């Protein structure tokens, strides 16, 4: 399950940032896009496991799920889709391979207590 | 105790892999080697097709391959019979290849001595989608025995790939494969995706994929570069 290796990397990044900023981390804010290939629940579980014996033990992982946003050239408009498939415009029904959002796998912010 | 404050980080979790992949991509381009990666479920026919591709491309080009598996060196031995340089990446328990594994596996190889490098990923339709390997072209395979709706079940990997390859078409009638339905599934998850259908065993459709791979290299070469 690769969510575990992603959790480990996430913890490394957060620890590095926390050391740089100073203070005690209480929570991590993360964005996961619908096309990022990472499952939220698996990441939450993996985070608990991976953080257990680190300086981040007991911290919360707050996940924002980002839906797929596509650009439809025919409608000249961006649309957010309820699901990564079918990748079609909700207005005109044509295929929309131009994905603008939804691939995120990002540490957005840290909650730090001074 | 003071209120916790929110400090923006905005860093990609896989930034390390992305940076390494970008560096690999630059090295490949500078060396003039066109890199093709292969992803699929276990058993879709990646290794079998790669045997054919290495054998046929080696007549006119300098080719090599890296192949990833959790265990055994079987695939590398099999592919090595083609005469091309092949290295096995044994991942242990890791379910995907990443850029650092590719970089390590390439140590000691002169990339300028190669025209094509193939990277066969671990058989897995889930995890490889997150990891850029620095390749120029990513092929996602599905065999006629896996069900026409396979792409709909794995939209992420199809979106991370460039070209779809339907394999084992010599078995199509035996399993009552519905090619139209398979094409519709691919189109639903990745509109406009190129699809090739072939059989490594019979050879049907292989020339078309080879032509596509060769064209990829041609198009990538900067104008005026030496052949």
C-alpha cells in the first residue's frame, strides 16, 4: 500500500518545516486530488501508523479532497466533476481530457502552537 | 497556551520524486535516448511484449530495458535473451517504481549509447500512477481477458499514461471480448487517448506500436540533431 510511503514522506517534510519555523505542530493540512492516486482513509490510517514514534505522534491529519476540474474547449469554461470518470463536460457532454485540478498531493499548511 | 497559527507550506508531497524525475528527463533528452515505460495489472503481457519489442527494435536501434518486480530476476533473464542490456530492479515490498530506483539502476550505463530505454513497472494498476519516472511515453496495458470496463475501474492510471495498449487480441474471440466497449471505456476516462491493439504471440498490431514509438523519438529530437 503506497499510502504508507507517502505518509512517511509527508512526515519528513512536516518535521523539516516545523524545525525551520519553530514551535509545536498540532495538525497537518493536506490536499488530495481525485486523480492523485491516493485514498484519503488509507492515508489517514497510514499517517497514524507512520507518525507513532516520531515528533509528530498525536498530531491530526486534515485532508481536503479536491475534485477533478476540467476545461471544456467547446464551452470555453471550467467545470468541477463529481467523479474522475466519465471525463466529460457536464453541459455539452463532450470528452474533456484537459484536467486543470485534481492531481494534487500537497502539504498545504501546518498548525503550529508557539 | 496561545492560539495555534496556520503556517502555509504548499509543498508537493512527492516533490522529491518529481525533481528527480525532471532531472532524469533532462539527462535522457541530453543523451538522445527515448524512454518508454509500461504499466498494467500483473499478467497483462508487458514482459512478453517487451521481449518482442526489444527483439525487433534491436535490428536497427540500440535498446535496453529496466524491469521492476517485488521478487525474482526472472523477467530480466527472460528479456536479456534478446541480447539487449537488461537490468532487474527488485523492489522487495514496494509496489511501484520511483525515480530514485530508476536512477540507481542506470548507474554504469552510458545513456548516449542508447536510442531506446524501456522501463517495465511493477505489475500494479494503482500505485505507479503517482510516480513520474522521467519517461517520454507511458504505455498502459490491458489484456482482452481483463474486462472491457477495466479503464473505468482505474481512471487514475489511464490518466497518468499517454497511450493505451490492448493485448492478447489472439484470445479475443475465445473470451468474447467487446472491442467497442473497451474503446468506449478508455474514451470515457481519457478522451482522445490513442489506443493500440495487438498480440505479442501472433505479432498482429505490433508494427503499429513500434511505428508509434519510433515516431515519438523522431518528434522529440530537436531540429538539426544528428541521427
